C-alpha cells in the first residue's frame, strides 16, 4: 500500500500473554527506526497474566509523528492466536485497503467467512514454521516476517539484516537461537499466503 509522505502506517497486534505479540511489535518498531523511520510501538494490557488477550500497536511514519493515541483504524491487523477470532472483533476499524494477517492453518477464504473482512487476508501457519525452525512454538517471529512481507512497511532486505543484528544482541548467550529465529523469519516471508 503506497502512502503519502508522513502518512502513518498503523498496525494493531492481537495475541495472548506469553506468545510474544508485544515483543514482535517492539522488534518491528526497532527495525523501522533502524531504517530511518519514525516509530511508535506500545502495548495495551487487560489483566496481566499468561494467556490473557493483549493488544499492541505500531505507528510508522517518514517524519516525526505528533499523534499519541491508540490505533482505531489500522492499515494492518496481526492475529497471533486464531482462538481470539471467537472473542475479539479483530477486523474492527481495519481499513479495506489494508490486510488482516493471521496465524492459522485455514485458507484466506475460510478466515474471510469467519471475520467478514472484504480486504486482503494473509495466512501463515506460524506454529509449523516455528516448530520446524526452532523446535518450539514461538509464533511471534514468523508473524513478524509475515507482517513485513505483506505490508512492505520497511525494506525486506534491510529488515533481515537488522533482525540478524538484533538476534545476535538479544541471544548473545544463546547463539543457537539466532539461526532458528532467522530461519523462521525467512520461511514465514516465503510461505505467507494472501487472498
């Protein structure tokens, strides 16, 4: 989606506590900042407990952004846990020119029937990607790759380079996690389907 200069790209994340939606949101903000963008990345909590629904937000612009509110009409919505489709109106306010990106084994058409969103729907089996790349279910890394692929909010090559650097710093004492996380990112960018 082409944006005018300084028109914000706004992303809303839905997940459950412990799935890494907040971490993925903040990693996207870091990468966008590294590529010269102005960014905001912030979570919104309900009850702070493992498994409770959480929402996080990104606002990414080319110049300083003076808006500091929640995001009510996002360009992209990311759903890290598809069970939230039963309890949260994930498509609420989502611009028809944007996209809904969901961690699911369903097709875009099956998701469309559930949520009723007429725009683009991206699907990725983030659990499968994570299990293959990391041996554990960490859906946030594959979802982050899928968001960058679909939104084009930052250059994909620069994103991969920045994430390599970020993972090297984050997992300095656990270098075995760097390769797995990088595989999960690249694989999800290759496998995400849009309908």
